C-alpha cells in the first residue's frame, strides 16, 4: 500500500469503485446482464413513440418525430432517475462509510455518472434502430449535445443532493420530489416544443432548465430544427448555480448527517 | 500516530440530546495496542467509528496521517447479491493499487478457504463463511492500525486459531491495535495500554491489570 495519495486520487478511485459496484449490483444477476440496462428504457421510449405517432402527433420542421420524442423522453428520464436515485444513494450505501476513502457525496456522483452513461446509451440505441429502419438521423452538433447532457447531469445531481440533505433533516422531503417530477413531464416539452406554445405563455415555461436542455439537445440532433427560446447559457447558469447551492449545503451538513 | 483532541459526540434521540463522548483527549502512538473497556453504551463503538472515519465529531478533531483499517471482520459492507470475489475487488479498488488487486484476491481466497463459494453471492453464505471472507479481507492489507470491535469469534476453533496467528503476525510487523472487547485475554495479548470509558469520562492506564480491575469492579 502506498501512502500519500492525493485527495483527488482518493475521490477518483472511490467513484470508480462505486460505479463498477453499482453496475454489477443492478445488472449482474440477470442472464442477459447488462443488456437489460438498455432493453428496459429503450422499450419504454419505443412504446411512447409508437403511441404518439399513432395518435397522429404534429410534426416539426427540421427534425423527425421519433427523434424529437426520443430526445424528450430520454432527457426527462435522465433528470428524474438521477435526482430520485441521489436521494437514496447515501442511505443505500451507508454500510460503506466504514471504508474511509468513501464519502457520502461519492455515492451520489457514482450513481449520476452511471445514469448518464446508461441514458446516452439508450439515446444512441434508439437513434440507431430508427436509422436501421430507414429513418432520418443526423447528428448535427455533437459537442453541444455532449455539453447539454453534462449540464443536465450536473443539474439533476444538484437537485438530488439538495433533496437528499433536506430528507436528512425533514424525512417528508423525499415525498415532495416525486410530486414535482410528475407535472414536469408535462411542462418540460417532452412531447411538444416552444414553437407550438403561444408567445404569451412562454414566461410560464421559460424558467424550467429541463425544457431548455431538451430543446437544445433536439437542435443538436437535427438538420435545422431551431430551439426557439432555449439558451445554453441559461441552462449552464442554472445547473452550476443549483450544484453550487447543493454543495454549500452539503459542506455545511456533512459532519451533521446521520450516516448510520 | 493517532490523536484525538477535545473530541465530543452527541446524538439526537427522541428523548433529547445524548452525549456519548465529552471532551476526550487521547494519543495512540504508532505500533501501540490500546484496549478500550467500558460498559455497554459507554461509547466504545462510537470511539472506534470516529477513529475509523465512519462517524464525524461534533467538537474537537482527529489528527492522523496513518492508514487505519475498517473494523476488522466487518461484513456489513458486503453487497449480498455480489460474490465474495466482487465484494473483495470493490474494497481492493479503494485501498490498493490496480496491479495489487489480483494478489489481494488470492490472499483473501486462500485465507477464507471456502472453495467455490468464493464465486457465489454472499447472501448464500453462512455467518461463519461471511466472517471468513471479511476477516481475510482485513488481513489482506497492511494497515498501520487495526480496529477491532468485539470480534465475536465465529467459526470453528481451527479458523479462530488462524485469525489469531494472522493478527499476531500483523503485530509483529509493527501494526497498532485499537481493541474493544469484553474478552480480557484478547486485551492482555494485544494491548499495552488501556482506557476505561464511563459516564465520568475517560481514564487512562498503562498497567493493564489495574485497568481490568477497575473496569470489573465498576461492572
């Protein structure tokens, strides 16, 4: 054993070890193993796409409808999965705090990274299938797409950490997040776009960074779909702002938390 | 070296605040064996958890640059759906360099000596098998200090003997020990000094027999 390992190296190792453990625990027990990580969410998204397409949902210029909807559902799922799982991350891993290198926040980060990898995989499998069946798939702006999803991950983790700490103080807080999540599905543009919303109602929706993320990701995956009203700067400010607040809160609470 | 400076720890309970440790000062030199005696609820496990980093202090601080083990034989960190190999790998990733991981896996497998169970989910293990793996895991690393919190000796006499030898080897290599036990033989063998925890605070003894006497008289 070597001593004098730097703080950053300890954190990197802890997160990597937790990440691998989480994958193993969640998918290792099945015959099809890691395939389930993708099969489940992919089939969910496919069902939603089929239903909406059958209902004759309106098309948008510059982007095909399955891509439009796929991006919406995957992004919304990424947000809810990360924030919901973050709340439970510490509690579920509390026995691991006996191992010195692991700090509570590491368990949250490891889970968030796993969700990001899974959902990126889901998105590309869906795009891949659609392309195989002759669909029109373009990756117009890969750097922006990556950046948007990183920011969305930061935002969701920040929200999750915040509610995790709140739950530690008031246990009812964990019931509040799902209450917020459900309406978000309908007001975050999962299945519609700013384009179709009358301008008068924009202020009611524009505050929502998730809406911005979804529209920006669509723009990056289209020929010439325009993310009207959405702003990468606003998404970045929101994500980093929420994360900073969560981290300050965490620093204040870390020593007071009930680890066991 | 491990030093506790003015450490206090209070728990919130439904009956109000409960102070377990109050303004505690303690220094444990490298290679020392410290026995911690006290009645149930005196704060022995809290003290071990603070030294091990599993609990934080309310006041004061813990000063150390030593490698300190998790409580020896701790199996609570095992994920039941994973095999012993996977669980061991997880801990090895935290504490060892990448190229040392195969060696650690071998050490634990040899020590545990549970055959093909090593590659089966730990939820299928008997408590004896569980402690074989978890004890082997603690012994696979060279820590500066080992935390021992009531190793309730499970397993057959042969295995207990094996554990004993492994701990003595660590001691011979110069490792320190912090031992919580109601078994005075273990305290006598591993400790060079003893603290007795009680509601009056902490009393430090260099004479182990004297400490045992005080502890047993106060029951």
